[in-house]
C-alpha cells in the first residue's frame, strides 16, 4: 500500500495507538511513527516491544516534525495535551484524535490549535476491553467503521489524506456531524456500556446469589456484560462526563421502555413481550447482514 504521511506522531500509547502503529507499519502507510506516553513505564514497555519507530521522552519532541499528530489519550486529557503541543506543531500539519466522543473533543482541542494546522476529529468504532501498550493488534480496525467529523471549514485535501490512512488500516471510513456522532454512539455504545456496568454491579450486590454461582452459571448474556464492564474506568468516566446530553436522552428512553416491559411481565402481556423480542431479533439480523458481527454462538468473538 502507498505511504500516506511521511511522519506520524501518536500521543498516548494504549490500545488504539498501538493498534494504529501495527496497522500503519503492516500496510506501509507512514515513513516514520513517533510515539509519546506520559508515564516512563509505558514508554519503556513501548521500547521493549518495538511499538513506534522512535519513542520520545517529550511530547514536543514527538510532534515537532510530524505531518500527522493523533491524540490517543482519554477524552478528558485532550485539552491539556492539545495546549501543550500547540507551539511545536509544524505549519500545514494535521491534528486528529481517536476519542469516543466528538463534540466535547472539538471544543476541548480546537481553541488551542494554531490557524496553520488542520484539525480533523476521528473515532474508530473498534475496541476491546483491554488497554495499555501491549493490547494493540494490526487487525483491530479491519471492516470496522471509522467516523471522521470535519466541519465546513475543513480542508478537503487534508480530510482525504486522513481518510486514506484509515482506509489503509482496513477501516470503513464515513463522515458525520460531530453532534450527530455523539447521539449515534450514545445509542450504540455509551448507553449499552452503562447498562453493562449496572448489570454487573447488580449481580455483585445480590446477596442471595453467591459470587461463585454468578461465575459458575454465567450464561452468554451475563458473560458479555462482564466483558464490557471490564473496560477501562478512566476512558468510560470521561465518555459519560463529556457526552452527558446524548447519553441522558437515550437513558431516559431506555428507562421508559424498561418500565413498559416491566408492566408487560407483571400483567402477563405475552403479546407485548413477543412483539418486542421479535423486533429486537430483526435488529440483530441487520447487524449480522451488515457484516458487523457473526452469527456464531457467543457472538463468534476471537479470544485475544
Ligand atoms: P488506553 O489503552 O487506556 O491508553 C491511554 C493512553 O493515554 C496511555 O498511553 C496513557 O498514558 C495516556 N494517558 C492517560 N491519561 C493521560 C493524561 N491525563 N495525559 C496524557 N496522557 C494520558 O486507552 P485507549 O483505549 O487506547 O483509548 C484512547 C482513546 O481512544 C480514548 O479517547 C478513547 O475514548 C478512544 N477509544 C477507545 C476505544 C476502546 O475500546 N478502548 C475505542 C475507540 C476509541 P500512560 O500509559 O502513560 O498512563
């Protein structure tokens, strides 16, 4: 595959950045990739496993010649990182991010950046419950959506270049308005995570069901909840705090539907339950037809 950028800098070296690095290298998408993480420990690990061509001890050193800088830190850390790197950015460079929320990142990062750089937010809709520099793998983005949220002022050539990089990783790139992105993700990712956290918390609270019973009789539904509820606490705290409006709107809808199902169970309204479950089954089929999951039991997930 053709090289898209000469020099790329990845700031933050966790799951997403490490997956980006392995995908960029495997597909020859950049000449040199520099990386920076705030802790010495992560930088050391990165050096040990060959994560990034150069691991820098200073964030300014990492970004200074980069044609593309990607912020791969939790959403709550984006503003401080953007402020720190701003003076060292090369004129004409592109700054992007991989944050799970877009409007808050646009507001946090945009104001710090100089006029002569292109800011194009992005979100790879791909992940696992693992985090840190050892958790990445080159295939993470393959056939997964990658949402770019440029605005009307964005430079079309810079957007096309960033799109080419992500397409080179195997991602399915689409463009979306930042606010709409946050609403869509509140439905498809953020609220489901909150529900999983709650369900696992509830099981933990139930004194009548022992811990060993929960583990021993864990059916696929609950096991999937525990997998999701094992996701990084910092990342998810920041997601909810920065996508407050959309998450609360979807949670309100969720609560109403839950009450309706609760009533149907109490009043023995089997028709309501049957119709509801038939409708949700069709949504699942749609996801499989769109190639976003397999029909295999246990959702066919490859255990890493
Ligand atoms: P991760 O594995 O936990 O790695 C986060 C990295 O950010 C680490 O290198 C960490 O440095 C650094 N970091 C944390 N707090 C920081 C701070 N205050 N200042 C500077 N650096 C800081 O996280 P990840 O899963 O790759 O997530 C990174 C971004 O991708 C987040 O914005 C998240 O919303 C987004 N995202 C995640 C997923 C997912 O499923 N995980 C999916 C799509 C998008 P140290 O190691 O030195 O602590």
